[in-house]
C-alpha cells in the first residue's frame, strides 16, 4: 500500500516536531518553509538559549500558565506532557537543565543545538524539506466550483505548483517578530478553508504609557516591585517582580505577563498602572522610615534626603509627583506633602495606552478559532485531513517555556491522530 503523504506548512517548532513524529510512524512527510532555513524563530527563543518547556510538576500547572483557551489544550497537554518533551530532547541528544521558575534550557545554552538535533532527526527519517518555498493556498476537494470542499487535496505554492497530499498540517506560526518571517499567511490559509480567525493582537510585549515622566526613566530597571493594572476599582492584574522603563513605556517580566492578560481590554481604552516601589513596607512603615530620614537631616533639601530611598533617576520624578519643590528643607514639609510622597511610592501612577506592536511581541494572541478544531487531534472540523498546530491557533501562554510546550503538544496530538 502506498504511504500516506503529509504536507507540513512551516518549519518552525511545531512543524519540525510533527514532521519527525509522522515520519517515525511511516508517513511520507514534506515540510514547506518560506525562510531560507528551518527554525528561525526557535533560534531567538529564550534570548538564544531556547526555554523549551517548563518543568512544573503537573499538567494542571502547565494549563494554569495558558492565558487563552486552556481547556482546548487539556487533551494535547495530557498526550504530550512537559516530561515527555524533556525525554524526547534528551533522547535526541540534547542534554537539558532546569533553571529558576522551572524554565528548561539545553545544557549548552544554545538554541542552535535544539534546531540542529531536530534537523538531524528529520534528515535521518528522510523528511523532505523545501526551503524558500511559500505555500500560497490550500487545495480543497470541490473547490473548482467555488465551493470549498470538505477534504484537503493538497497545497499550491507561490510559484503556482500544486503539491498533492493526503493530509496537510498548518504550522505557520503567529504574526509576532516579523523579522523571523512571521506574517498573516497561516491565518489566510485557515480563512480560505472557512475557519474563523480571532483577531490577532501582540502579546507578551511591552506596554505603552502616556506620561512623559515615565519615558524620562528610560533604562531604569526595578527589582522586587509590585505592578498592578486597574480598570477603575477593578484589579485586572497584579504581580511581584522586575520591571524596566523603556523609550515608550514599560517592559520586563511583570509587564510582559500583564500584556498577555490585559491586551484585549486595552483595545477598548486605557487602563491605570501602579507600581508599588516598596511592597515590603506598609504605608505606616514607609512613613516612619521617611520621618526618620527627615529627623536625621532637618535642614537639608528634600532631594538630598530621600535619595537613599530610590534609584537616582527616580527621585526627582517622585518629588514632582508629590508636587513639592526638590529644594524645600525637609523640616518645612507638611504632613499632606509627605502623604503625597507616600502615595507616589506605594502607587507610582501611569496611564497604559496599549501594547507595543508585533515587532516586539513574543507571541500572538488570537488566530484560528479553537471552536472549529478538534482538541484531541488538532484536525479541522470543517475540512477533513487539515490540521492546525502551534501558534497559528488561538492559544497563548505566559513566559517560562509554556508557548513552546503548546507548539510541541499540539504537534504531538496531530501526529498521533
Ligand atoms: C523573541 C522571542 C523569544 C521567545 N522565547 C520563547 C521561549 O524561550 N520559550 C517559549 O516557550 N516560547 C518562546 N517564544 C515563543 C515561541 O517562539 C513560539 O511560540 C513558537 O516558535 C511557535 O512555534 P510555531 O511552530 O507555531 O511557529 P514558528 O516557530 O513561528 O514557525 C512557523 C514557521 O512557518 C513558516 N511559515 C509561515 N507561513 C508560511 C507559508 N505560507 N509557507 C511556508 N512557510 C510558512 C514561518 O516562516 C516559520 O518558520 C519566543 C518568541 C520570540 C519572538
């Protein structure tokens, strides 16, 4: 009997793994990648070190870090757990290590080792790789009459060539980081097949802030702060950790995670961001601390007394927010003025206007609606033989290796369907 032929669109994380698993199961596999090499985005993951999964204890823990549609991933995560991913890569000859927060990296700290191991396995299994080859359209049975068919027949490349296949996996990724070649093409292919696309927006990206005084702090990095985002009195997000001021707003781990949670909400308007610069101290404790500084130096100017409490570039901004002259001697500072200093310290305010663009976003939120995809096989419910895996789907997670786990698990589920 002739071997079934599977066409994989996209040679990124999901496409490469799927091609290996399918070839191991005896399928004839072709991978079409529009870039000049495989795994271009994988190469830059984890700042070039590739945080390929998270060593959290249970599948439930994995699911908790998924922001969009965790329920859809339930079956895929159970079919291919983080442990299975780690075993797979160790067996492939990529020794791993676990770092802070359960982040798993290759022991060599080189994403290129992950890519090379996948490539070598693909070569050994005789997966046919077509580089610099863009897939332009899906060929569906019955399409000739203008009515999309119910079964996949193959693909059409941008040079017009039609390649026939029994099954097609769309592993075309999301829109973020266009420098890696990421674009809309996966969504367009899905749309052609009649699938609904949840509007893609940037996620795990810096936040844009309105206030000029925030931009003045560009380059300043804060550790051990609490960052929260508010819609009126409703807290949308709160996290403790590290934050960085940039040329157009804020970034850093707590901010990236916030963008994943509040991204869609920001489409409707602004939100209020607050930084608690001294989360370990209550307002009373902080007030007592400020008073101690004042008592030690009663005749000194404010700017010279409270400097010990903040990084140097932050001190003038805090004083400005308190509406006090920096040259005022501290023994002339009123209780109300002190209260305003406290307020700016426990709730450094900003207006969040949006999420930075796809150029800076680690993942894309949105994509092929999961309502029309079978969660245990990743097969389209509209076109048989058509599958969607990886970031092209409307699923996204927080940082920590979870997004690649999504790519591996969905690829696994499709390959074992
Ligand atoms: C800077 C950065 C750092 C990251 N770090 C991490 C990390 O450490 N850990 C983590 O878990 N996640 C990380 N991510 C996210 C992770 O890289 C993605 O979630 C993951 O790569 C998605 O895999 P994928 O296979 O679905 O898509 P991709 O890896 O993007 O692969 C899709 C491939 O399809 C190709 N393609 C698209 N359309 C076509 C077409 N029409 N024809 C042919 N080929 C096509 C593209 O060129 C691309 O190579 C990071 C992302 C970025 C941008």
